[in-house]
């Protein structure tokens, strides 16, 4: 199922990149790009969008993910284990050049995953594991084409697991 989601995300990204976009003028020495884009920031929530606000100095990231795995390896062929995640962030441009941005991105990621409950081995039962992650990252974004970029980030995160 997660391969299917990744394939859909790749197709949507390709369609977004080849769609025509109006040219934008230079603003304060850096190029203006499309206000929105698709992609992902975290593999747990791979379906994502980034939307830049009016000045393109601050944006909003949202991501979502869902997976469903068979419990057949554990001896339950008709049962599935599901998980989902939702992520959000606020990218803030610290420094910008025509084809490169350096961003600060505070963000949250909340996920829930079903796991098999081993306390009742005769019956298939699940329990949910929940994780909350709060992160602060420095991200570098490089525009390969006018409206196609790649980015990488590093930073610190606090994770709470229940």
C-alpha cells in the first residue's frame, strides 16, 4: 500500500512540475517561485504540500500518510495492522539567492500505529502506539528548474512515545 502512495505522489509531483506557470519578477534580489508545491518532508507522512504566503518568506507545510500491512506473517491471514501520520511545519526563509534558499523549519509530526497485543496470544488483538515529534530544522532548498527544487535538512527533535 505504501508503494502505491509513493507512486501517486511521484506522478502528482511530475504533473505539477510540467504544468505551465506564469513568470514572476525578481523581488529583493531573489526569484519568486510558485506559491505551492507537492512533495514530502517525512517518509512517515509522504503526501505533502508546501504553500508559501504572500511574501514567500513564510510558508505552511502539511503532510499525511497511511499504511495497512497484513498480519499474515504473525499467523492471522485476514487481519491488518494500520498506521497513519500527520505532519505540519512552518518554513521561514533565513537567506535567499536566485536558486537557493536557507530555511528554518519548526514542525510537528503525530503518528499512530497498530501493533499486535501479545497479552492474548489465542486471539488477534491490537493496541495503538502513538508518537509526537517536535522538531527544529535548518533546511537547504536548491531550485534545479524554475519551479522544481530539492531540499535537505538537519536539526534537533524531541519525541514522546506512548
